[in-house]
C-alpha cells in the first residue's frame, strides 16, 4: 500500500473518531505530517461537497424547468379546449 493510500485510510479513521487519533499518530513520523494529511483530506472533502451541491442544484433546476414547461403546455391545451367549447356554444 502506498504512503498516500495509507495516509488516506488513517485520515478517514481520524475524522469523527477521536479514539483512533493516538493510533493514527503512531503511524506518522510527527504531528506536523498528521496535521498536513488531515488538512489535505478536509480540503478534498470540501471540494467534493461543493461539486455535489452544485450538481444537486443543477438537477433541481432542470427538474423545475421540466415541471414549468409541463404546466405551461397543459395550460395552453386547457386554453385551446376552452376556446373550442366557446366556439361550439
């Protein structure tokens, strides 16, 4: 296992699990290296969350646009039907 993958695994154990902090510290040469790895992981997490949120917003916008277009089409169809009924009567 490469050092990067090893650091990633230990960092995952650290985040949200204080009891594993001592174990993770023993796997690194010094505290500075541990802090750097945690910082990198948290930055990657923030970036992935931003991407996820942006993708979710785009999905919601597309969903609402589709709903709007559907309602507009049904409205136009209802108006056309009412116009035909008025012509017949």
